[in-house]
């Protein structure tokens, strides 16, 4: 069974902020890309096993 992952606006902004910090402040854009890819790959794994991590019950 597959589940649908929905990114909140806050999550997208957090990913953008992480990327910008690593890329522009630390000046390592390649590392920024790899880090965002690692995060997004981990999120996509929730499609297969959504109970792998604790469920966040409150709406942000």
C-alpha cells in the first residue's frame, strides 16, 4: 500500500532555508543539494512505511 505525502508550506520554506544557508552562507552549494536530496529521499520512504517515525498529531 502506498500513501500520499503532502508537504506543508512551512516544510517547503524550511527546505529552502536549509538549502540557502548551506549554499550561500557556508558557500557549499553542492553539499546543499546533496543534503536536501537526502532529506527528501527520507521523506519519500514514508510512502512505503509511514509508521517508521512517530506521528506528529498537532497541526503546525
